[in-house]
């Protein structure tokens, strides 16, 4: 199994999750809950999101084939989408959008199903994360490699779960300035990865033609 691919997949998924930024939103979503209730919400949300991403890791290519979309075209489109998300992270737009989404969900559902919506969907397993997983799955052809990708998703979800469990401590430690700096650094990394997706997609499209 290609170690470089595994590392690239792990970094991509972790950046898409944005654990520090999501930890702050998680605190807002679970305002008024006890520590044990927050733990249940964090566990249910991460497990649900990991399951969704695992399904797309396994069947994402088949879904594209049914729709008549080539992997090269999806790499280009997905890379552009990830670049837009990176742009939002660098200029602090993504955090504001996620906070607004969280506020709407709290009003409608009264936190009863907050673990599934909006935590699992769309804050964790959103369009960006799903696109990234499908793109990554294109580089993991064999069943053993695909199992490795699912393992990466689980590992990244465990890291995210750990961040959510200690969300209050992380928020106090980083503060507004630290959170902003870290999110922007992750955004730059994601921007570079997204450009690489577009380049690979263009190469694959020309080879196919």
C-alpha cells in the first residue's frame, strides 16, 4: 500500500473536517448540555459522518459511472469545489456560514437531533468532504487499498472525535487569534491539494481523450 497516498488522504480529510473550527461550532450547538450529553452527541455525529463517507468511498465511483461522469471530470469539479472551501477558510467565510447553518438547525430541531443534523450532515460529511473522499477513492483501486482508505476515514474521525470531546479546552487554549491562524493554515494546505486534484483531473481527461 502506498504510504504517500495514505498520508495525502489523511491530511485531506483532516483539513476538510477542520477540527479546531468545528470544535468551536460544536460548543455552540451543545450549549446547555451536560458533558455526558456532549459526549453522546460527538460520538453519534462522528460515527454517522464516518459511515456516510465510507459509503461514498466504496460506491462513489459506481455512482459516477451511473451518472455518466468521468473520474477526470469529477477530479476537476471536486478540486475547484475544494479550492473554494479553502478560499473560505483562508478569508474566514466558512466558519461564518457553518455558524449560520448551526443556528438554523437549533431553532428548528431544538437540539434533539443535533448529532445527525447539522453535526454529521453537513458540518462533518458535507459536500466538500464527500467530494474529497470520492476523489481520493479514485487513487485506491484494489479492495485492500479501498479498505485502507476506509481506515483513514475512521482514523480522521477519531481525531475529530477527540477534538470535540475536549472542545471547551481547545477553545480556551487557542482563543480567537489561535483558531483563526490554524484555520487559515489548513486552508492554504487544502488549496494546494485542490490544485493538485485539478491538475490530475486535466491529465486524466487528456489521456482518456
